[in-house]
C-alpha cells in the first residue's frame, strides 16, 4: 500500500484531489470505506481535537488500521486542526499518518515559530508523518452559522512562500474563500461558497507543496474543479456529512419509531452519508 505522500504526489500530477472526511464514530467511517471502495479512490479520515476527545486517539488509529487491513483500501488518518504541540505529539505517537498543526489565528511570526517546533518534534517521533500548516484564517466550527465570520483573512502568496520555506511543512492550507461550516442558504442550495482561483494558482506556484482546502462544504462544484486544476490536492468536507447524518437519523427514527436496536436504525444513516461522499469523491477525482 502506498504512503500518503505518494498518494498526494500522484493527485497533484493527475490534477485530482483526495477527499478528506471527519468522523467521530463508526457510521461515517463505514460510509467512507464503502464510498472509497465503490469509486476505487483513496480517502483521508480526519479527527479534530474535539472529535479525538470523544472517540479516543488510539481508538481512531485502531479503527482505521483494522479497516484498511481488512479491505486493502487506501484509508489514511489525520489529526485535524491540532492547536497544541502536546496534542500533536500524542497523535504522532499513536500512529497517525498526518497532523494539521493549526495556529492560523495567530500572527504570522508566531505561527511560523511554533510550526517550526512542531515539525521538528513530530518528525523526530515519526519520520514518515506529514505535517500541514495553515496561513490565513477560515473561521472555526463545522456547524450551521447565521452569517459568514467577520474575521476571515485570505492568504497572500508571499506569506505562503515564507511560511513553507521557514517551517518545512509537507502541506499548506491557505485561506482562499471558504469558511468552516455552512449558512442556511447553503443547506438549501440557493447559495454556494466561491473560491479565489487566481490566488490558489499563485500560492501553488510560489509555495511548491500540496495545497489543502479546508471548509469545503457548500462550495460551488465548478469552483472545486477549477481549484483542483490550480493546485488543490486535498479537500475537507465535514458539515455536509453532519447534515446528512442528522437527516438520516431523523428519517430512520421516523420509520423505526419503536426500535431500540442501533443496527436497525443506523444503516439508513450510513446510506445518507455515503451518498454525499460518493458525490464529492467523484467530483474530486474527475469522475463527474
């Protein structure tokens, strides 16, 4: 099985993107495995600090390891949005494939200095681990927001160049138009996030590392295609999955009102979440 670095390098050459989905329980992980198997594509599963607090750090590793050994699928594990070195080191020791070390809300100088420390520390624990840094700010919380955050800050190409050159991160997440979470209008499909494609291309040219797009839920499909062509190699989808999970559970409980057995209710949730993943993975891999 290939390592994640090889998967991302190939994605860049082929001008496709690897789908990244967050999970905190087995339903979403099961849906991702089925979607990846159906389309024959790799997938990265992420667990944020809050999701790891609920699921468990070693438990997340055990679930993903067991699944890829049993299926042979290319499923990788990411410690998403990790804000402290201690939490990042915990994930590295547990066996994560990558860590997103996120100090994007800090001034650039502080972000650079702390990310340098993180890269050195994590590579000393697990040399093969990939470390992603963030420059610019896309907000927080994979939830439904009433309005776009006021403190979004887009990434300047020169900032990206300086950050990558000094920190030696393996991947970079720039702020190029997306925000975490979705607006109610995005749930209804009457509005979509729009991306600054020229900014993506400029950052890719000057940073020369794989680029990750965070906050992808609710983004215009054609913008996704253009962003991938411009250099985006990984795309995070989370809020769309949470919406599907909630809808699937509500519908399943409506049909199985008297049931107490989770295994009778949750297959409907798997199907709803999987449908979102299949659509997104197909788009990211040029299959739709």
